[in-house]
């Protein structure tokens, strides 16, 4: 059994990694709310926006995958 990776699969995987990275930055950016003495750079708030970029990438991958499956019929 051979597995073929389509462009939609690659986009989905990349989007998943971007989302996970954005969630990690979000957790780090929220740490000063839990530990008030912790002072972190404000750039972490911008990096936490990668979560939305990753989700948008995942949705694009889902749409491309659906179109590819529909064209194979």
C-alpha cells in the first residue's frame, strides 16, 4: 500500500504546525497574568496571532482537499 501526499495534505500539516506554534506563544504571552512579576516582551502577543494564521491555513487545506477529491470523481 503506497501513500501519496497531496498538496492539500502538506498545507494541512503546515497549518497544524503553525497553529501549535501560535498556541505555544499564546501560553507564553499569558504567563504574566499568572505570574505578575514576570516581564515578557510585547512581541509575544504578535507571535500568538500565528494561531489564527495557522487555522486559516488549515481551512485552505481542507477546501483544497475537498476540491481535489471532487475533481477525481
